[in-house]
């Protein structure tokens, strides 16, 4: 083979490689498929269509969350998702299931209607043991606003829940999760 023919063959090979994308330095770009005029390429099957799932209906502002519908006002108008999300601030110290025991804080099951500082097996601060009230939503709202200001001398190291709508949701969530029963009508 003549040197001229060898050079032409080499140039043609390089041109073919370049045309196919084989000499590209961008490894992320795939080479385009080649096809000769006599080849036929079967069409790729269309991807199966995925069923369209309707998103869950967003709560309508001003409408009660269905989980809270049986609660007394204003807790029946609270936002369940907000209450559940706000409870995440509490769950490292408190449990809500009946019989689940205590953590750093007392178990909250049966909280509403319970005398303050009265959970068996939990060592309350002197301030809570000496306090004289029954836990009701209004007291919990005051407590959650700022525990240290509500009852000075308690050991709860929690700054409080500043937003009223977060407290409302949290109290409603706790009412549902801790077995709240409304007081009997007088």
C-alpha cells in the first residue's frame, strides 16, 4: 500500500470515528446511533403511561381538619398537619401512647383533666408538685407560650411555641393523641 493511500485510509478512519462521536472528549454525550440505508430500525415501544394520581385535597383555610372536627372550639378549627409538625418539638421528651412510660418529660396520655404533677413514676420539680390546677387546653396554651414564665421553678428546658396557630394546632393534636374526652355538660 502506498504511503498516500495509508494516509488517506487513516484520515478516513479518523473522520468516521469523529462522525460517530467516538473521538469526543465529552464522555457524558452518548454517540449518535449509525444506520446504513439498507438497515431498518424498529421503533422503540412507547413507554407505558403511568396512571395520574390526584393529589390529596389541601385543607381549605377556615375549614376544620377532619381529625379535629369533634373537638370543642377553637381547637376544631386547628390544622392537623401543623399540630403534628409542631409536636416534633416535643417528641424527644414526651410520649403520648397510653402505658408508654416516661422519657425526660412525663407521658402525656390522659393529660387533659389530670392534676398537674401527678403522673406516677415521674419525678416532677417542686414547682409542678406544689402547683394546684388541672390541665385544660387554656393552661396548656399558657404553658406552651413560655413554660418558665407560666410556672417559675419548673425544670422544663423548652423555650416555648411562639406562634399562636402552632400552639392551637399542637393542643388540638395532643387532644386527639392523648385520649381527650370533653368534660360532661353541666
